C-alpha cells in the first residue's frame, strides 16, 4: 500500500482578499463617521496602505479592514500591520500580507509533529510548504487536527490530501 500524504501551506485566497478590501473601501466611503476624514485603503500586490487625517481614524479604518477579512474567511495571521505613522498631515499605516511558510516555521511544525504527533508520520520541507506522509490516513487526520490546535503565529491550510 502506498503512503498517503498532505501538504501544509500558508496561502491567501486572492479573490477573498480583493473582495474584503473592496467591501472595506465601500464601507469607508458610505459610513457617516468616516465622512471628510480622508480615510483611504489601497492594496497593491502584497502591500496594504491605509491613510486618514487622524491616528484614531487610521486605526478605525484598519479595524474595518480586519472585520471584512474575518467575514471573508481570510486569517488575520496573514496581515502584518504596523503602527500609524505621521507623514505630513496624514497618518499612514503600512501593512504587508504574509504568505508562504518559511523554513523556520516549517521546522517548527515538523518538530511539533515529531514531539506530539503519531509516530508513523514523516515530514519533508519542499520550498514554502511542508509535506507530511504516513501509511495510515487516520494518523494524517490526527496530525491535521494537532496542527490546527497548535498555536502557531502564522496561518496554515491543508492541500493535496491523498
């Protein structure tokens, strides 16, 4: 019998991200408390820029973006938001969208599975993803549950379960 496997990845669903940002922009444009505050949201590639006239409005705009990301199913662990910075008369928040599992994070998951997971599991780092293999599908499902319950500081998804 061949080994079963799955891949642990950290990817952003770009369509859901775009939809969340567009919804946040629409909400900022229509909400009364954001009128004439100069609040703007701009996404280009993996960079998210938020601008507003005051520090409080910039933070409130970031909260709206976070709320929309949650509603669209995009993990907030992908969002790396900085503090509001004063630039002229405008407060700016520069954020990046983190994607992919770094080698250190893949090693953390592999060590976690070695220590906590079923003994029949083998792990292998492949670029920005981690392949987990075993002869038993039940062990793989148990490993998925343990990774989901593990408190990692990055978002994980599971693909290619076979």
